[in-house]
DNA sequence: GTGAAAGCGCTAACAA
DNA sequence: TTGTTAGCGCTTTCAC
C-alpha cells in the first residue's frame, strides 16, 4: 500500500488498468455521466481507480472546462471577529459542494481591484465580497468582466449584485426601542463610517426609530473606522459638543468598547451615568465590565447563504432572491439599565 | 477601453499583436527568462500585453509546470481568536510572493486526511498545518506523498516536519515566575488537552518552573478542549478535589475565562481570593473583569514565518532552520495581585 | 535571440 | 455503450 510519488497516477493509468479507454474512465468518474456506462465497466473502473489511488488532476480539468471549483473571498480584516464566522459559513458550504476557498485580506481598498484580477487569472468560478464600499466601482468591473459575485454583510444599494445582509435598520430599532422602553429619552448615536453601507443604514435606523417614538436624536458623532480607538475618539467628541446623553447607541461593539474606554477615563459609569449598546455580539463582550447589551447577528448563516447563492449562480440554478435580509436580535446585558427620570 | 469578455485574450493574441511567436511572449513575460529577449522585442510584447489586458491563465500554466502558486492552510477553528492573526501573517507573505491561500476549517480531525488529499488533487504547492496532534499519522502521509508542509503553532515532537512555534515552556515559566515573585506559593495548573503538543508542553513548563523555584504543583486538572466551558469544568473539578490554591496558571485565555465563570458562580473573587493567568492575549481580555494577566504571542509573525519557510522550500531555497521558536512575553494586568501571607 | 513543436491531464464532440 | 480525436493555454526543449 505504498503511496505513489507525486503526480503518479493519471486517468490513463486507470484506463490501462481497467482495460478501457480514458474517456470511459472520465465518464465513469463523473457523477453526471456515469449513467451512460454499463454496470460492469463502472465496477471495473471504480475498482481500478480505487486500487491505484487515482485523484483527478484539477488543473487539467480546469484548463479543459474553464471551471476550477474554487471561489475567492475578500474580507477587509480577518482579525475583526465579525468575519471568522462568516468565513466559516462560506467554507462549510463550499466544502459540502466540493469547492475550495481562497481567502484574502484586503488591507487597503485600492488593492481590491488587482486582487480580483489575480483571482480572475486564477480562474475562480466566483467571488464573495465582504468589502463593498458605497457606489463601489469594483462592482461594475465585476459585472463587466462577467465574474459571478455575491456580497455579504454589506449590500449594494444600487442592487447591481446579489447580497446577503443583516437588517441594520431593524437592529438599531431594537436597540432604540429597548432604551426607550427602559425609560431613556436623551439618546445619542456613535455612527459608523459613512462611506460604508452599514454605517449609513445603521445611522438611518437610529434616526427612524427615534422618529417613530417621537424623540429627537440627542447627539451624534461619526467614527472613521469600526475600531475601539475610533469609538473612543468619537465618544470624546460627542461629550465635548453636547450635554451628556442618557444612552448611546453604538454602530458596533468595538466602538462601544472604545466608548467604555473614554467614559472610564472621565470617571463616568456604565450604565449608571450612561447606557451603552453595541452591535455584533462579538465573542467576550459578555465578559467585559459591564457585559455589553448588543445586537446579535447570524454571522455564520450570512456566510453560508452568500456562498449558497454564489454556487447556485455558478451552477446555473435560478437565483431565488437577489437580496437576502436576515433578522438580528437584541441581547440585553448590563450596559443598559432602567432610567426613572 | 471595454473589458474583454471572460477568457478572451490569450498568449496567442498577444503574440499575434506583437508580431512574434507565443514562446517569445512566454519568455518575455517570465521574469526569470526575460534576459534572453532583446530590448526591442521585450518592449513590443509588454506593450501588446498591456494594451490587450492579457492575464496569463494560471490553470494552463499549472498543468504544464505542475506548480500552481497556491498553498493550503488547515486550521482547527477559525473563530478561535488565535488563528486569524496567524492566517493574516500567512496571507501577507503569500500575497507578497504571488501565491493564493486556500483556507479550510478542520472541524473534525478525522477529516484532515481527505482534505489534504483534495488539496493534492488541486495541486497546491504546499500546506501549512495548524492542526497537528501528537504523533499525527497525517505527517507521515504528507512526507510519503512528497507534499511540502510546515507546521505552525503546534510543533511535531518527532521533528518530521519543520515548524514555527512559540516557546510554550518559557511562556509558562514567565507566568509562574511572576506569581512566585508576587508572593504566591500554592500554585495550580489548568492543563490543556494532552493529545495536543501545546497542552503537553505548557504543563511541563509549569511543572519545570515550579521545580526550579523549589515549589510543588499545588493541584492540576485537565481540560478536554481549549474552551471556556472546558475551563469552567476543570476549575470546578480542581476546587472539588484540592484545597483552594492561591493562584491558577491556565493553559489558555478561554480556559482562564472559564475559570472566572466558575469562581464567580462560587462567590470567589479574582484576584483577591485566587490569582489567574492566561495564555495568548486574545483581543478583549484586557477588558474583561478583571483584566487578564496573560502571555502574549507573536501570532502574526508565527504565520508569516511559517509561510516564508514553506515558500523557501517550494522554491528550492535552503531551509535555514527546521524549527523556529519565537519568544512570548508576559502581560501583567489585574487578575493577579501581590500575596502577603 | 527567436521560432517550431510537443505535450501536461483531462473532457466532450463525434463516430461507431 | 464505448472509442477516437481534438484541443483547452501554457512552458520548454530543441533547432536554427
């Protein structure tokens, strides 16, 4: 049972061993065409392939068919805890369907286009993008090049590409309603970057939810990134320019934790002085001090669904929906409390 | 400037446009062989390639050369915060050298072998493994198949494959020395799974460090995985079977947080009643209550170095070292305090 | 310094 | 139902 040396056994070897022609082997080993083969030959071929340890050379098949059974995934920052579960969902779907996944970190958005071009040279069958900015020219490029693509986490507002997203407006409504329901009135928002679809949608969600309750937005500051440092800076700015709000709805957990940092530095207590809410329910935010009230997203499902949509498109099945919107849910912890006037 | 439709422009088109033979184009566009080409022709070919938007078809090159400029990475769980920075390091190295990275989550270790086989069919040039168990038969399989491979994070004790790891024994020594130096004497260990190299090395590190200080190991319990739940169970077990220690050195941050859970449930305070140390310095452990004293690893560098070693091997450069050991460092926070008595 | 030609391993018309 | 044949796009030996 010694394993043959690299690239030993090819389809020709199997054909030879089975006493049939290579094309017969090819058919026998292709699930879609094995119906054309007689029981007897099928058995012989499979036995030979098994015995020789035959593994079809994907590069050769790719060259011939133009399909590689690989996809690319572009994420902005894999160390951001939002993305690993999304990737896991994508990978689980891919693995179940016999695809491999190229993962790339797109550190600088200007690098996205060359990365996509390299992926096209690599002949990936499609890409999942977790990096779209608003009005991203990359999407036009992909369409023009005929590359199959699905967005995840961030939607394309102009609907050029299918997307799987969480309902950001609903998410913020859940946060605002929780705060209003527990007696908060002066509610502020730490908004995300406004060149990213999620940043815009969440801000609109907060504003709409407050309007629905007949309340004004007490104050607002914009973070230049979804990071703890940006959150801290924005919180400082907000406190410098406005009366202190009773609660701050944050666009993201990291930003909320940055707000914690700034409040702690100023000797203000959460939630006694200010209630804080986050968004994402990152790992460990249940263990910070105080445990963060936040919005939980079905990240893994986001990735899974996006990948399934992409494979449907690649394999020519009808696309059921162009944009899939998943429901987030509120997780109440101890960074929010009841206000009684 | 309309982008050509998928798979439009090939090396033949460029040759035609430049008025030379395809083989000349191939040479001109290959950095290693362009020395053979005259200035003049080089210029013409490059201009034509540029103008037509030529991108070499990697699948075709792969079939011809047997090299794909892709590598595979196997991680046990991408949602474990240890791995994203490692992946980032790998990806940064790969990207700089023109490689793409297939990432797969190996949920069940029994799936590792078939995944590696699929990767071999995909003709990856090598693999980085973050999943080796002790005496893993997978390593023999890889060697026998002639697949280039480098281990990361977990070393192979029998030295079958090169590896890049952190010094686990030193890490535990740093923790123990810190505790002894701050007056702790009754020191216990929450050990990692003993079928994983890191679990064994860290336990040995704790035992050795205590021996060096002339102290006994006050108590020990083994976790069946590197998870918060396992940490909690092990902590419960430890408290049930032994007198309460003054400090517990944990094999990992998640396990340490599980210990927090159990202690809190019993009304015990960290660090007043028991000091706790972790390992990894995961994101946010500086924000938990109390902020965790732990060991910081150069995760990104671990990944980077492993990838560089793999590329050196793939590209036939001499391997400088078979096992690279990086230095961890102690990060003191508030889960440990001085004991006076 | 450049061209000619063969062939990597596979799949898919087409023929029988 | 099976075999024959051509060729996917590229690299590389060999010849000039």
